[in-house]
């Protein structure tokens, strides 16, 4: 069996693009580790926090419940402050992940990779799908940590922009408001289009058997009503089409995507 480490920016990110793969890996008997770079400090603050409970407390508890559903064996927190969206004042806070020297953060992650004797690290594409500063930093730190730890395989989680455009066009034909709300070709947080084109993506992982896991795990992040709440409330057909495939770039390997699995070539343990 292999050990796979998923590296994410914030609580709830573990579900959206890689939750099905985490659940599948665990179901197949592999060890699954989640590393979260930040505490999600700048997420939505729910009105029902208990006396003495912080947003960080709530988001960590939500992540623990999500991880249990996905079969994740360990959660490691790097402990950085959420950097906020591009242009926010929080980008410049010295405790933010965005301000962390890459090698310093990479050494924290590399320590986990060494402890786990990780076979595979999953990080993000070059702009973290939509350009959030913490997502961009996950890409940088993930690759550097794999170098430092000698992790043999790295994949980059991404979203297939071409598939999303096709899906949006299909649903817009029946509900024009969907196309108005989201344009994959439009500027995302850093001004670039969302995700990556199919020509840059190597692997399409079918996680259809784990869609229930993903939906239940998303619902665990109930404090984040704008993002997680929206996804949890999506009609079943739209949710299933949007989340049934998880997309991965293998550095140095071009697209278009081929059906496959992250652990097809994992070394025996």
C-alpha cells in the first residue's frame, strides 16, 4: 500500500477538487494524509459560535468531520494565517501564508512528507485554479517540499476549463442565469481564467462512486454558507456532473486528459 498526501490551502478545499480521490485511496487501503496550510481565518464567521469558540476552532472541527467521511487518516496543520483574496490588506500580514518564505513553509511540509514516507504529494496547478494567493503559494511550497523530502511523485490538482465551459453551455440552455453567474473564461482572483485547458491536463479520475462522500464532506463545512453551502445545495444532476471527475496535471506530461488513477504507478510497500 502507498501513502498519499493532499496539500491544501484552507479548510474545505480538501473536498472540492480531491475529495473523491482521497476517499477512493482510503477505500483501497492506502494511507491518506491531509495537510492544510492555513487556519481559514478569513472565512465567514457563523452566528452560532459558542462562548470561547473561535472561527479557527469551528473550521478545524468541520475539517475533522469532513476528513472522517473521506477516510483521511491524519490531518496536519501548517499553522499559517489565511492571506485573504488578492489585493486584501491581509496579503501583507507577516503571519500570512503568502508572506511565508517558500523554503520555511516547505520545510514544515517536508517534515510531514518524511514522517509519512510519502509516495505521492498532491498540490495545486501554477495559480491554484483561480489565483487566490494561498493557492498560488501551495503550488510553490508543495513542489519545493517534495524536492526537500525526496517525494517521488507529485501531481497538481486543477479544474478542466474546457469541460466546465461545455457544462456551463449545456445548463445555460435550460437556465440562462447559470451562464451569467459563472464564466470559466472570465477573470478569476488573479485575473487569469479559471482552471487549466484540457491540453495541459494529463489525468481524469472518475470518482462517481464517491460522490455521496463528497457531498456529505462539503456539508460538514456548514459555517461557510457562500461556498460550501452553495455546493451542498446544488441540484443533484448539476453536482454530479461538476464533481464526478477530478483533474490532475502530471508535471512534464501534456494533455489531453486520459482516464486513470493517481496510484496506478505507486511503488509497492
